[in-house]
């Protein structure tokens, strides 16, 4: 049975999509969202930082987000008579529009080509923000679920990347997971997010600058360089995982496909199958380093929607500020103010620790 998608509409008009495992035991029929909800917040405003040229989305409504609620008020479990959560029915994996988004719900284009830098530039923060719940179970982590479930999550990411890329004004789609209160999560429930930006992000702009300096074979050369080093953590037929040469974080692993793929939607079935195994393995290895769960950010860097797709390759970057059993790396003066990182751990030593802790696929 293939992975199935079921599209629904929430009580306030937001889109909700149930994604069923290939081996699901759930019925395709799902309850409707019968809550009475207030209208969605207006689309936020973006302001342009004249010092850097970067856009900053100003979203005061995010101050009112739910903050680490108890089990009785978890908005990511299926609805019950006592808990009118965001999700009407039981699920394997579910995706829905964020009620307090940083971008959207309105969509529209920015004339980037003709927009010169100036003081006081602002505009609507067009775009889309979505939540991806990995399981109805409020405990655990993605690494503790089956390969089948991780494969379902990857399919959801790929479908949403393709769908969001087709929306008006979307320039880049970012899939990510924040894990742990040390990272800043507001819900313990295993979940991730997807941002569809109305601009190409600053980090990708810097990458494009490097590609322009080093040539269009940048990623092929990068994979060759890293694969020949002592920093390789794991390899498969389609992917290679390594600690980067200039790792910023105490724990940092990158995963890159061997062939050029611009985003998750471009992966073949075989690549998605291998990715489900390797991604689960890498996340499990982060937790195997210590006897308590390791906080991390799992960030899928994808090519811009409208250009450079033959040059920017899909890349996963998993980073953690954990530099010891009870110690964290904080971004203080040099990192926060100047963007000049100081690495606390030798990357080759990082890689050795990961190889020693590598869990079985």
C-alpha cells in the first residue's frame, strides 16, 4: 500500500493534510474540525534591515503562542472531548498551517529585481508556515519511530516542498525540526516545521556567493573533498554524512546526496528509502552520545525556487549546542554580534565520536 495523502480544511480555513504510513492501520475517513475559532491573525509585516539588506518579519502575535502546555492542553494530539486540539482525528503523520505564522497566510510577489536598498522599506510578510507532526504520541522522538514512519515523514516533506514551491511569491522552502527546550521549543510533542519564504534566505545568499567564486561544480567538489577526509561519519549508496571541515557547533553533521538534487521533492524512490534509514540512524546517534536526549536543529537546506537549481544541492545540517553532558555552547559576543564563530571541538575528533557512537541502521 503506498503512502496516502488526505486533504482537509480546518474550522478557520487552514489546510490540514493527513499522511498515512504505507503500512497504516487507520481508516482513510477522518472527522471534520467542528471547533468555533476566531479569524486568523492578519499577515505580519516585514521590515528591511538597511545594515545588511536582510528582511526581518515582525510578528507580535507570536508572543501569545502556547508555551510547553501540559498533556491535557497539547494542541498536537488528536482532539478529545476535553482537549480541542488542532488535529480533529487520529493520524500517522499530519501537516497543517500554523495558526500564528511568521509568514502568511497572504501570498504575493516582491519585485526583488527592481527593489533597491533604502531606509524604511517594509511590506507584508507573505508566505506560508506549516507544522509537521511525526506521531500522535506526545513522547519520544523521530529517531525512536520505525523506518516506515520516517519514510512517511520524508514523503510529507517532499510533497509539501513541491506544493509550497508552486505558490505565488515563494522563493525558498525550508524544512526543519527544533528539538529540546535548550533550542527553544514551545511544545514537547515530536514535530517539525516548514517555512515558505518570500525571499532567498541570507544563509543561501552566502552559499550562492561561494558558488559564484568557486564554480558550478561546487557541490560535487565539496562531496569529493569531505569524503576523502577523516570526518566521514556514515555512507550509503546515495548519501554521505560527515562533520564539516569548519564545523561551528560542538556537535554538527552534514548529509548530502551523491548526485545533484535541488530539494527533497527531487529525490528518487530509492534515495528516499535510503534517506529514511540514514536520517533515523544519525538522529539516534546524536542521542547515543549522552545518557539524556541531545537538543538539536535538523535543517534541510534546499535550492531557491526560481533560480540556481542546477547549482545548489539539497543538504541536511544537524547541529547541537551541547558541548558536554551538562554544558551548552552559547552564542555570545563574537558569534552573536559579529557572526564570527569559535569552534570548541576539533572536527576530526567530533567525527570520531560520532563513528564510535553510531547506532545500527
